[in-house]
């Protein structure tokens, strides 16, 4: 575990140096977002992912933003970022799945079911989506 921590710290120092020289380098912001998210430093992760998304909006950045926002209980904002990730990459099944999970966390079960189904149309073997569909069906059955 120590070697991973060292590697993250080394990588962090590297990307911070890149940003000192090139403050608008989106890959460095994205990479720091990944590092800080792995370290559970979610405010820092959000700041770097947000910078990356402003400089170069792409599906991966919006997807990661959504994931970190879910970690800090900001599902409304996460939903918007998962939706943007899917808009930018309609084949990103994981973004559909996490969008659905965020909707389900707000009790929006029918919408969630639609997005879980969309994830499975894209990637039929996405285990996480299959499990989530089963949970939603069970919850919807109980709600009737």
C-alpha cells in the first residue's frame, strides 16, 4: 500500500508542476481529479474535474464529476453530469448506469429503470446494471 501512496504523491507532484507551467492543461486537471478522488479528497477532486470540464468538456470528465458528486451526496448535480456524459458519448453504458443509480437515490424509480435498461442495451453484460434493474423491479413491485 505504501508504494501506491508514494506513486500517487509522485504523480500529484508531477501534475501540479505541469499546471504551474500550463495552468489550462485539461489532462493534468483530469489526472489530479483522479488522484484526489482516490485519496477521498473530494473537494479537490471536484475542483480539478470542474476545471478540466471547462477547458475541454468530454464524457469521461463529466462521468467522473458525477461519481464524485454522488460521493458527497449531491445527486442533483451528479445527474446533470451523467446526462452530459451520455450526451457526449451515447455508448457509455457506465454513465447510463450511474445516472440511473443517482435517479434511484432520489426515489425516481421509473426514470432509473429506463436508464438501467439503456445501459444494458449498450452493454448487455454490465453486471452492475443487471443487479440494479433487479433491485428497481423489486422496489417497484413493493410500491404497487
